C-alpha cells in the first residue's frame, strides 16, 4: 500500500487529521452574495476588485496559491509586485458580470499542476508579466465589445509577448498534519533582467470586528527567522524563513478612511500595499506585530535565471526547520508519483496520464472553506451598522436555517466560489476515484439539516438557494457508492442508507412542489438548461402560463430509478426496502405515462413527426404548444434507464410479486417501458422511457454531424438551428432560439448567458453512461448507424466509447501537436512553457472544441478524469 493511501486510512480512522490544512482559500471573496450588505442585492457592486484590498471580509478570505486550516482562521498565500503595477498583486483580477461582454471572467493565467487527496503534496503555477498588468486595458476593451465579439483576454494585450513574464511555481509538502513545507521557485522567462517583490503573507481571518468575539489574536516576530501566530481557537503556529528578510506588519481591518471617508486608529488591511506602492511608512505597523504579516523578498533576476525560496509553517517549535526540508519534499513528490502510478497503470499514453493527473489536481485545488449563516447575514452584526431593511426580502430570506461552515468542492474558486448542488454531484465522480471518503461526505453534507431546507429542497447556490437544479444527487450517490465498493472491496451500506433516507425527503419535495397539476409532469424551472430555451424558465412566462418540461420530467424519471436501485440494494440486508423499491417502480411508470399523455389531453412530449422530445407550453388559456427546439432538453429522456438482472427478482419475492401484479393489472403502463416481459442479454430486464425504436430515432438525431454530433462530443443545441432558428409568437411577443457554436449572443438569461454552452461535460457524461447501460441490456446484436448517414453500424458500447474519445480529444494533442481546447491561442498551442499546462473550461465550442466560459471549472469538467480509462490505452 502506498504512503498516500496510508494517510487516507489514518484520516478516515481519525488517527491523524491529514486534512487539517489544505487549499481552502477562495480565489475571489469580493463580489459574492455572502459579502453583500447592499440595499439592492448588487453583490458585484458592493465590494469590487478595487475595494477588495481595503475591505475586511465577514465570511471568508482569498489569496493566490494559498492554504488555510479547515476553519480558515490562519491563512497563507502569496502576493507579488513587478515594480510597475499600480497595486500589489494580492488577488486574481477579473471582470465582474456587468463589466465583461460575456459576463464575469478571470483575466489571469494560473494552472493547478498536482495535488494529492490529503494535500501531502501540492503544486500550482502562476504567470506574472514583467510589464504593468493591463487592468485598465482589459476593462475598457471588454466594455467596448458587444456580446457578438469574443472576450478580450490577457494574452490579447501583448504582456506575455517575448516571454516577458515570471513563472512562479508554488509547492507545498506536509511533514505532518500541521507542518507544511513551502517552496516557491521564480523563473524569469524573458530575454531581459527583471525585478519582482515576492511577499509570502500570513494573516488571521477577521473574527473580531462583528461584535461576536474579542480580539485576542496576533501575529508577531518571535525571534530571528521566526514569526508566531496566535489565535484562541488554534494552536500557536510558527512561520520559519531562512534569510534576513524585511518584515511588514499591519492589521486585517477595513480601511475606513479610503472606503468611507473617516479615519480609525491603527493600520489597515491594505497597509502593505500602500507601503510598497506609495511609500507610506505609516501604513504598516511600527512594531513587528499585527494580524497580517508579509516577508518582503526584493529580487532581481537575469534573463533565464531562477530563484528558490523555502518556508515552513508548523505548530511545533523547530530550532532547525530546514535541516530535513529537501528530504521531506523529495519524499512527498515520490509518494505522489507512486499514488498516481498505481491509479494510472493501465494508461499507456503519457499525454493522457498528464491530462488525468492535472484534472484531478484541479479538483483537489478547488476545495474551499465555505462559511455562510443566512440568518446572521440578514440580521447583521452587533459590531456593524444595521443592514438596510430592503435586503430582508431580496435574496435567500426563505433559508434562515442555512448555516454552512465546511470545506466544499467548488465549481471554480474565482468564477463560481460557492457550491452548487448539481455541480457538486458531478464533482464527486472524479473525486471518488482518488478519495471516495471525501466524495461521500460531500454528498451527505448537502443533505444535513443545516443545508437541506426543512421542506426537503437541496440548496441550489448562494445567488438563489431556492432555484432548482436537476435532481442528480441520487445518481451521484449510487455511482460513488459503486466506485467506493470497487476500490475498497466492500460496500458502505451505512453511507447508502443515510443518504437514501435524506433523498426520500428531497424526492417528496419534488413531487409536492414541482408537479404543478399533480399529473406527474414536472416544471423544475432553471434545471441548468437556461441558455438553450425559448424563455427564462426560472422567471414568469409572458402569458402567465407554465412549461411542462421534457427534461424536468425525465430528470424525475431518472431520480425514481436511482431511488429504486438504492432500495433494492438496501433490501439485500433489510427486506422492508422491497416495498419502497416497488413504490419507485410504480412512480416511474406513472411518469412515463404522463410524458406520453401530457395532462391527459392526448398530447405527448414525443413528437412522431420529428421523432424527438419537446417541452410543452401550457398557456394561460389552457392551450398546449409544443416548443420544437431540438436541444439537450429532448435528449434527457435517455438518462432514465436502469437494467435489472434476474437474480434481483429471484432474491426479492415481495418486489417481484408486486411488479407482476402491477404489470398484469396495468398493462397500458407496462407497454410504456421497453419490452419489460422480454429478457435481454443474460436474462436482464430494462426500465427506460425509450423503447428500442424511439431510442434509435433519438440517436439518429443525436449522432447526426449536421445536428448534435460534434467532433468533440454532443452539442447542447442542434446545429440545425443555425440555419433554421426556432421562433415562437405569443402575446405579441417574438421569441427565438438559434445555434451558436461558441458564446451566446442572447442577454435573456443575464450577463453570462451561455454558461451551459455548446459542448457540456455533465450531460455528455450522462449520455455515455446511459448508452453503456442500454448496451448492458441489448448486447452486441443491437446496432445503430454512427455517425448518422455514414453507413457504419456500431454497438451502443462502441458509440459510448467513441463519444468519450471525442471528449478526451478536446485535451489531447493531435498529429500536429495542437490541442483543440486552446483554440487559436498560438502561445498556448506551441510555447513549451504553456502547451502542457492545461485549463479545464466550463464548456467548449461546438464546432472546434475550444475552451469557453470559466477557465478553471475543473469541477464538472473534471469528469474527463473518469473518461480516461483503460480503453484509452
């Protein structure tokens, strides 16, 4: 057993808290809902990037390449100054949602290169220009561009031309649970000498300005080469450094003079910035103490030179902290290599191993301490001005029970530095490959009573906890359970049973709240499909009607099958779960019946003419209109599929007896599912919304390169709508949907309106899994033309493998050494310092595979790690 696995076992058994410290800092705390105390809910405007350096945060901290403890009391990160910037580079810069021509967008180059589940070894890379960082240029040019133009990126400004930048490589290695070795290596990649100030910074989160805690925390110079940090809720920590370096201290307090026009005593959070940039000596403390401290390494590097700086943070006093430094670092790197070598031993391609390892690294770096008490946030703090009354009814006032203070997997710690329920479900799949214990705890976390609403709803995300995400938590729970069972060689029944009972509450919420007329047709609203619809489905519709959703209903059909499957698994040890399995089986049939006969009006979501599923608009005057948009909405019915082996029926007599009665006495329902009475390969039974004929019809469109099928996966919207936009005229309004390969040209859904873009990993992953399950039933004799019109027939498993290969191909080098993900950015494609450092974007251009949206959404795009499996040898 390798050393990292031993650490995971020690952590699981609570022998050693290896997760005490990790990459838990946000990369953007400003512009979040948590920090918004405005009267109008303008989170982006309440704390801007410019104000962030001067404002002490209430709920969390941010930093570059940083770490913290698991309650984010003690924080450490890096700041930089190239002698030319107008501000210290303490935080990553990006445009807010109103500033970007496609919404919020981080304008920095940084890469997560390595990480292990216990964070025993971590590595990331930040690229910092020699010349002044183009803050104004990025703001003004993106403001000038309209939605039809591409985003203006940092590489477009020219600051990285001629390699005039620093590569700053940040590494951590744990000697013990509270003993972190830190190594930063700065490379001058340019052709000329360049100067830089490197400022490793240690600080304490401000917990004392809110009228709750007394201020009895402090950081101070202890002795030569040692800084001490004291916090009442932590052990004493020591920051060790080697050289005779200048130390700068200030307080982690709001600069009230700069932000609000009145002066208070002492120094402020931005004191180190003002001392370096503006030479304000009074901005830092006279005495070597405060609640924020930086070591000021003032460096000059010749062209091609590099400099290594070593630090150590430990809860143990060590008179010779650097004696074993190199030995420990080398050992942790070797152990990380051993851990991944064991996981990747069947993957022969070095390029694929690198892609998978960086994807996992991104997943692990994207953990964040998330702190938010909604009731406290709404009421305000005793030590601060009372919040405006208006905000009491603006956002999340229905979630007073929500009190979160946990380390959570984030979609993207800059663009989405808050958890999202359905994103998190997808995160747990690649996380389970390396750390199933963490994956299980993440799924359970959102079902805890301080997360889940008393009515059973899971919190969506902080902009609106009441929004509706697709109900994929059950699917993720079952998948993580199976992955964990395979890795551990045993089943974690306790996990499955605990989450099953919480999911019962969530299932009941869906049935009671989202079945508008009680007829098993569901209207989830948002459901992640906003940019490919005619309307914003989370808002009131133009005529006061509502949409009977193909995807909402299909998601619920999938949910019922997930719950049925878990019931049957639990029934192996407790037969009483057989009755619940029967309940979900029957509910699935009722949903299938409702889709075939919407509202008992003879209208089916399946369109016989187009051979596709569509949403149905139910107007205020009781008309029903099929909205014939060929989108992912019509492919979601593929996801509701389950295959049951005969041995389940042999072992579950009560379940089997009830099924046989139901199918005999409700034959019209039995006929809705795929040939239930006919056994498939190996005496298997199929539950699906699609019979073989309909599935082939649906696949004919999905696998058509003129419609959904791209060289890089399945598009979210059919390319058919590029030349045939869908239009709907209702109540004197004209609504239209057209295909865009890249960024959306519609502002209907807010600033960042194409964030469920053309090729989107979560739903593609579910398509692949569904085809694999269909193949499990049909076997090799069931063939489908792929691609449509090619004359080539393939099994469903072969098609699934091909789709996975297309998606993996987004990141792999082609025969010319170019990666589709990098699009036409030549520096990314050919520069040796860029080309093998990967970015895992939010979504991908439907025609050329180029990465779009959030550049570090390894969260759900981290599913690429699961797609790189032995078949890709």
